[in-house]
C-alpha cells in the first residue's frame, strides 16, 4: 500500500477528507512525479511484471505502461528497410520501392519476469528499471510504446538517475549463472547506455540502494 503522509508529523493534513490511495496487490517498488502528480509503480504476479501509473487525483484509474497484457511492438522491434530507385534504360521510373533489410532482436514485455528497482526520469518521462538475474537495465516511455535495453550485465539491482546530467547509475552483484567469480560493482552510463563506466568495484558486495547527490555529483550506496 502507498501511503500519502506529510513529512512534518505535527502539521495537520491540508486535505483531511482526502481518500487514501487504493491497495495495490503485489506492489514491489514505486516512484513519484511531483510535477505531474503521478505515482509510478511495479507489481509482480505469476504471469509477469506490470509497470503502471495513476494520477494522485484519480488513483482509482491506473494506466498500464508495460506488462504481459499490453501487447505492443516496441522501439527495438521495428522493421528496418532500405529504399531504392528503379531505373529503365531510357527513363527514371517514378516509383520508390522498399524491401526488408533485417529485423532486430527485441525484448517483449512478457520476457520480463522481475523488476528489482525502478526510477522515473522526470525530464523525458521515461521509466528506467533493472531486471535482477536477467541482467538488464531497461527503459520504457510513459505511453509504453518504446521499450529499450540500456545496458546488459550479470545481475542488475539498485538504480538511481541524475536527469539533469543525463546519467543512470546501477549496481550489479556480478553473479554469473554460468559460474565463475562474482564481480560486484556500481556502473554508470548516459541515458541511452553510452559512455558506460564502472565507478566502484572494490569493497562492495551487493549495493541494495543507490542515491545521487546532484550538487556534489556523488553517489551513495547501501550494502546488503
């Protein structure tokens, strides 16, 4: 259950008659958009993961962004084509034709079985999330139409964003399903997955939470 409460406990509620938010079954994590007054949240069930949001003024009517029930073609599933112009011996045929070039592999919502952490980029209205043992850092727009893989690792966990600097931070336990030594670490990249760097790899086990100090450009982590 998500509870709306004042951060000043001695101050009476400004809206004492406000109805509480409805109970959300199988709630995992949530984030708040203070500008648009929305709450984004993740639920899990045996059929998969759902990412949804609701308006604080209309909590009874959530909107599904990502989930097995939302069957949409994603940004990584588009069919790329190339175009060519047909020539005749004496003239240019006034037709432009297209043929399939190749189809890129993509992740479907039904492939995502778990979300470890989720954060909202309030500048672009994209939701970023980690997938645990699937080892992905992914993003999806608030309409649920464009699902992208930002980075692939071993076992991605905690997540933090710095939208003003265009950076995403995440932790990785370094656990490999194929065996081998653990390589726990904290990484960062830009919002599209480029300029990827490992920023912490010593004296860490499993960073369970990450926070970013925007002014000092520091990141803080909690170890489990």
